[in-house]
C-alpha cells in the first residue's frame, strides 16, 4: 500500500494473544490468520498474495502480459509452498516461541527446505536484479517479507550474496517502509 501510496489504517493484531480467534476477527477471515485487508465497502480479503494481487491490479507491480504475470504467480506460489513453510516457521519457533526444546527438532527440520528455497532465489537473482522481468513486482514484495528476516530463523544470508544484494535493492525503493514504520 505504501508503494502505491494508498491511504490506509494499520491495525495491529496479536496472534499470540488469540486476537485472530475472536468472533469479530473470524467474520473477516474464518481461517483466523493475518493479514486481512478490510475495504471501505465492508468486504474483507485474506491471504497475503491474494491481497497483493488485488492491490497491484492495473499497476506496474503486476504485469498485464500473460507470460510475465504467470512468472509473478510462479514466484508467489514458490513463496507459499517452498519458502514460507520453512523460513517463516523456523523464525516463528525461534523468535516468538523462544525455541522451546519440544520444537527444536521441528526447527532443525526446517533448515534444509529453507536453505533450498534461498538457493533457488540465489540462482535467479544471480542473473536478474529482480525476480520477474528485471523490475520490482509483487513477486519481490511477497518473497522479501520473510527473506529479509530469515536470519531470525537461523538462516545465514551471508552465504547468498545475490539474495543479499536483492534485499538491499528492494529496501532502497523510495516507497519502501518497514513493518514498524507501517504500524506507526
């Protein structure tokens, strides 16, 4: 929304305190997860990539050309099935749960898949500045979210120099804001 300069209100929801399990929240997203985009019409849309596609429609962040759009979707599916289940879950276990001993094996089990995902990104980003067509798209925004904090899940990003350079390119965009800036 910052990239598109869309006025909005950021509402913090504490998942650890069960705020996504309240009846009020479940009417917005029956799956009880964040994020949720609430429109002024009263409609709600959940799932981060669905929200990004909705907001990016008709902008440079989502190409109209079918082949390029398919590649944006390819990277968003990659984010959901080959990246997030490893990197985000390892980060959650380590950062938010404090790496409890009963979850250590699960945490360690996430390393192989997360490292493989980062290696796939490294190969692509060794050849191109951004994931699709050499320009920033919602594919980059999708994957930036958990990649830039992958170290909090125990992933050593210094072994992926092209990913590191890409992270810096995404963060240097003039409209890029951090989560703490978004919440302010």
